[in-house]
C-alpha cells in the first residue's frame, strides 16, 4: 500500500452496490491527465457487499470527451490540439461530467468525500488495483467508466500530456 494514504471516508447505502449499472452506463467517458494532489481510502458498505476504493484528488491538466468512430473504437486524442479540439473539456465540464453519483452522499459528508475545488476532481479505483501504489505529486493519465468518477484504466507518466506509459492498469 502507498504509505502516503492516511485519510479515509465511508458511505453506507441501503441497496445492492452495482456502480457499473447505476453510475457508469451513461456516456463514453473522459480521458485526461492531471497531478495527484491528495489520496484517501473510501469504503462503500452496501446491502450486498463492502468495497474499498483508492480516491485520488486530481488537478486536471487536460481532458477530452471520449468519442467512438463508426466501428465503435475510441477516436485517438491528440494532446497538442488541447484546448482547440472539439472534444476538449473545460474544468467545469469535467467536474460536471465526473461528479459523484446522487443519493450516496450525506449532507455532512459530501464536502469531505467530494470537495468542490476549481479544476480538481476525485477519481476512484478499486483498492485491489495498482492504484494502491499511487503517490501525491505523480502525473496520472486516466480514462473513466462512462461519465462517472470510476476509472476504467489508468497509468502514471513522468512526461505528462499523454507521454510514455510508466505503469498501467
């Protein structure tokens, strides 16, 4: 586990936990990069299971709406076109698309679990993935599961702007 993760948060839901169906089925998602500013564990206790996540608070450097070609494959993103590419997303757009699912946050916990900060979003990966090796200050390249804060894949880079893959998931 990454030694830098000390903070924790939790939420209890009274229904079966199926984020793939409930939160990740809309839209094609977001691909982007940013710097990890903060890490924490987040536990979801549901009617049917308990899942633990690593949550990265990421300062977004660039982000694009994922679009598919006529064959259903993702169109390639060219970071040199940011922010002029029509798929480019502003910080406000990214925050709106990746906001946490409604109904799982209590009023007293929502500021800690998903704080509102300009250009910063929280991204969630299962704690059983290589996300447990993330560290604050690293460049993270990510793709989300649909229009959600849950990651479908990620790797961290040393170059930024869609540079070389250092380690992926």
